[in-house]
């Protein structure tokens, strides 16, 4: 069987975004389906760690950054030592 999986445009399917439940669902679904000898086509951003037969890039990093910006928890502006924003 073939499975076409669409990821979120505002995150990467990588370990850095593992706190996002929806991104993790994409990654684990791809792994589960691929382990059962099915074909997986993943439509996602440029950065991907999910196992798939074919990774189709549907949004470039420059486009994603233009829409979302750098305001994600992986790039937090909070400094715990200071107790405030940097």
C-alpha cells in the first residue's frame, strides 16, 4: 500500500520539535507504516528525520521562516539565569 502523509508547515519533522504532538504523530506514523513494508510519501519542510520512501519538500526553510519567524520554543528568547527575556 501507499501512504501519503502531510506534515505541519510550521515545524520540522525532527527531534528538535519533539514537544509538538502533531509533529511526533507524523514521525511515528511514518515509522509504523514503513516498518510494515508499505510505501510512505512524506510532504514536509526541508528538515526531516522521519523514515519514509520519498520526502517531498513542499515548503522551503526561507518561506517557513518568513511566515512563522523565529518565535518557536526551540529558539526561545528566555534566559533562565536572568528570569527574563534576552
